[in-house]
């Protein structure tokens, strides 16, 4: 409190902390006995606030945060075209305007600097088991939910190997030392 005014988020001696979604690299692989279609169908992204499924395929999901602003590649390309056309029209006045042509990259900078937590989750069936992998950038809430979800999947039950019929009894026979001493 300073001069009777309470400042929100202000701690004496420290700067105002702005909350920004931090992401961490996330990569994990697991095996389960549950079918791949069921693994992806039971993944409930609604339990993670602010995240949606951006793309859904037969064997994968792409998860990203809800977009607040509709600024994307289409708008950046449109702004860049407008800048280029304006600069080209201004070259009728003086050709020195062409020096400013690299300014057309400016609309793409927010997209290049944007590090949203995009993550892909895939499930592929292979020899009676399902391999589940997740890879990408994830927020703390998403990593916590993914860890809990993958731990809840039933593990693969390994079957004992079947004995080979073509070993002619050599696998179980004991070799005497006389056999090797020649």
C-alpha cells in the first residue's frame, strides 16, 4: 500500500507479475491393452481449462489452447499484401520507398513469436497392444491431466513365450562336459 492506494499485483521491491501461460516440452510413451479408438475417445479435454481439440484424426488428437484473438496466418498474409501494395504504389512518388519493403514481414512476427502449448496425442494398435504417445508443448494443467490419464490406462499383460516346437528337445536337454571336451 502506497499513499493509501492499493495496487493489485504489486509487492514492495518487486515488479508487477504478469501471468503468462508457461509451457514445457512434453514427451511420453505408454503401452496399454485398451483399443486405440477407445483411448482417444475417452480422453476428456474438457477437464483441462482453456484447452480444446484442434484436430482429430483416426489415430491422433492435436490439443491447443482456446484462441482469444482471431489473428492467424490468413490475416498476417493479408496485412503483408496490403503493405507491399502500398509500398509499390508509393514508388510512383519516389523509388526510395522500396527500401522499406522488408517491413512487410512485420505482420508475421506475432505468429513467429507465439509459443502456444500445442500437443499431439496418438494411439496406434500393434500386435494386440496400443502404443500411446504424446509430444509437444504443454501447460502445467495439461501435463498433470495427461500423466493421470495415462496412468489410469490398463497395462499390457505379457503372455509367457510359447515353447518352440522345432527345437527337437535340445533346449531342455542338459549338455554334459564330455560333449564339449573333444
